[in-house]
C-alpha cells in the first residue's frame, strides 16, 4: 500500500481541506510539526514514503536528499513554483514533481493587515484591553501619507489600489519598473532614493532572486523617515535581516511588519521576537481556508492523476 506524507500542516487542516479518501488504497500520515533543517534527519523520517505533499517551501528538498529517499516516486508541492526543490535532481532520480494553483490575493491582504496593525498600534491596544487598561495606543492616520510599493506586479498593484482607496499618495520603484506599468496602476514612478526618502509606509511585493536578495540594506534603511514603517510579506532575504534588526533596535524607523524571515520557522530566541516596534506573523500571509481548500484539493488531483499514469501540473517533465 503506497504511503503518503503530508508535511508541515501546522494548523492540522489538510485532511479537512480535501477528500483524501478518494485516493484508493493508500496510507496517509500528516506531520503537523516542522521536521527541521537537518536534511539527513528529514530523509530518515521520510524514507518509507512513496508520495510526499509539501506545503510551499517549508521543508527543503536539495539535490542530495533524493538519493536518500529510495521509495519516493511523487513529490507534490502546493504552488506552481518552489525554489526549495531541486527539480533537475528529482527528475534524475525518477521523482515526478507536481504543483497546484494558488490564490492571487492573500499576501496583499496580509500586507494591509500588517500596515493597519502598525499604523493603529493594534497589538498594543489589544494587550491593553485584555489586561484591564484603556487607550495606550497612539496611532497615525494614513490619508495623505505616502505609500511606497516595492515591486509593482500583481500583488503590488493590488496593494496600491488599497492605498489609493485610503487617499494615500502611492509611489513605486523596482529595478526594472517602467513609467508605462505605473501609469496602468495609477501610481508614480520615482527613483530608488526618492522611494525610500518619501515613503511613510513601504510594502514589499517582489520575488526573491539573486538580484533582489539584500535589496533593502543599511543604505536604503538609512534613507527612511524616522516615522516610517516597513512591511515585508514576500521573502525574508529581500531585506537584510541584520540591518533591519539594528534599525529597529535603535528606533531609526517607527516599526516593521514582518511575515517572512531568513530562517523559518523563526528561532524561538531570535531578537526580533523581543521588539515592541515590530508586528510579527509566522509566514501566514497565504494561509487562509480558501487557499488550503484549493491547494490540498489539487494535491489530491495530482496524486490520483499520477496513479492513473496521467500526471497533471507536472513541474519537472523530461
């Protein structure tokens, strides 16, 4: 009987989100805890599984893990792109990798949840109320402020639309951004220096690549207003973590809203966890019920299609 492993289901919702019983004659095991960064240990735990379902990039599958997974024949990843899987090595080892579609809006919604939490000091107010207090927060308004969109793709454009609805002045910058794209969205293209100097709120919506890694570093952070906020719901390494930590500890900007980090899960003793000017969430920007229903539902489709020798959404074909 083929064994299926569902990895990193932190909320223990995968079995509710899809009809796993529709997959005939299989044994399904759900891992609700992160297996860790020790790839040898991960391989040992997963050695007996024929099919693995990975949630995005939570568990890594570098080249050398595949030779230590002798039974693995199908790896399903939620999403149609996963930089943590060595697709070529999987193919070389005879492992098919299939993906699923994702929803195009949760991350930009989450960015705005972080922006509003920072601007309105919601964590402080919530804690004040729950400890018997009253009115400790002292928020700021957004109308008339400048919203900076770093990366004006689909998510950045959606974030910009909300900023315009708040009557904010919306500006944008990224290395290859054009006047034409900004005109489509209804925002103003500025230089990199103008972007960091003028923005009251910066929200990042870029794909992590070698070009975008450390794109926001000490020099960029030093240009920001002392009253400005930085929000990152894209990928942690786009912002140099050490530089940001130093900036927040020394209160050179007003605060940051972070959903993504260099190391995930974020270590329990990480100094970011102790800051009162940072709102942190654990890479939950895409974690909503509607996405889980879609992603896990299509994971089941992937497995059934593969078992019927008609794989769907194959990411590493010959």
